């Protein structure tokens, strides 16, 4: 493990004004989204869509890194430049999702555990050769009556820590992502309690496995009201409770925190991040974004699988990247949305 390399990469990934583009949807998820927009569900369409995202002019002004999927990291631009090399040349660090998905947790109905540790050391070696400089593993925690169980939090935290240690051994910065799902009708307070319990367990397991906090990034879900809750917390409440939760759980040595959007609206995700950075100016870690849907959705819906829509779709991607970049500095405003429209 080269801690200097890990620290330098992690720092670049969370540089002020920039964030990380999550474009690592599995083939199944990608196809599901293609179906909704009426696009074909083929290898070439998935390549074409990832090409649209990565070759978006100006993207690297606001995007520091891109998370690729196993299929994507092996693909290339139309001019035949492999995606990881293309990204690196633009100043966008290529990364790779390495978990193999969330499976049902035995004996715990309604709960999942993320798999993918088998053979991971060898896979890391291959991804490194292909140019990846960081990795991602996502665990999912579901809130419901009587869940999450201790067993679910414990199993996921342990796997995250084993993954993170292997990533650092291979000199890849681990993005550690324990996502507390927005699904359900729970209150903001319940989300706070579950997120706090999850993060405490995750950092305890990371410490047991000897993971260097300076060389990792936490990908966190925000503390929000459940999607179906009749009582929705406002932007400032979400910002304050999220930061309070992080201050209570995340060691100051961690290189940075990048949020997932997790089903929030595009503008809402930007507003939440912006408010955190506006209200809290001297936190121990930079707060940025690693959004998938909240960056891609307008572009995807405009593209609809057609070549003639690529340029317009790229403009919309660039806009969301730019506004979220502003949110990392607390300089975003709703007015900017209206001006852009
Ligand atoms: P969303 O922002 O769409 O939640 O995706 C981020 C991600 O990478 C989830 O693992």
C-alpha cells in the first residue's frame, strides 16, 4: 500500500468545485432505464450512452472522477480510445465498481448483503492494469418495521471493510458506500438513527481491518425523510441533520465525503449539498457529490437512444455537473436553474 498515492488520488477526487460522476449502473439497471426511454438494450447502446457521458465537452471542469462498470471499463470511444484512458486524458480519474450486487441476507427477510469479495484481489490487479485508480462498493440498508437488524448492518460493514483493505493493498482509493435507502415512510429522526448506527459500525470495522482513513472516501446517503413519509423535512433540516450525523460518526482523517442522490430530485440533491456547504464552512472533510441519477437523468431523457440528441443531452449533463460543482462551494442558487432554462 502506497499511502502517499492513495492520499493524493483521494484529494484530487474531492477537490473543491468538483465531484464524481457515477456511471456504473449494472447491465440490468442500465437496460431498465433504456427501456423507459424507448432505447434498444444492447451492448452497443450502452457503449454509446457511456460515450455520450464521458466525451461531454467541458465535463472535467466540474467532474474529478467517473465510476465505471466492468463492461464499460473494457469499452472505447468511437475513435477507439479505451474509456479509462480517454477519461484520464481529460483530467477525469477513472474508477470501477467492484461489488457484484446486493443479495438476500439469509434468515433476514427484506434485508440485503452485498457480495463480491471472492477473487477480488485478482480483479483489482486487472482493473489497475486497465487504468482504474479508485474503486466503489455499495451496501444497502433498508429501513422498515423491525429492520435494519444488527445482523444486516454487521455483515455489510464487515464486507465493506474487507473490500476497502483489499483496494488499498492494490493502491486503489476505496469509495465506501453504505446507502441507507430512502424507500419507506419513516421520519427524518429514524433515518438519522439508522444512519448513525450504520456509520458507527462501518468505521469500527474499517479500523479493525486496518484501513487508512486518509486514503478512502465515504459515499454517504443524506439524512432525509422516507420517500413515502407524509412529513417531509425541508432543505435546511436535511442539511443540518446530515452534517450532525456525520460529525458524530466519521473520523476527521477521512479524505472526503461524496453523497449519492439515492432517488432525490435533481434540483433537490443540488440544494441539499449546497446548503450543507453554505452553512458549514469549517468541517473536517470536503463535502461533494457522487451522483448517478441526479446528474444523468435530464441527459438520459433527452438522448432517448438517438444520435441526433447527443449534443443536447451533453449540454444538460454539463449543466447539472456545473450546478453541483457550485454546490460544493455553497454558491448554487435556484436562480441559476431558471437562468439556464
Ligand atoms: P444515485 O446518485 O443515482 O443514487 O447513484 C449513485 C450511486 O453510485 C449508487 O451506488
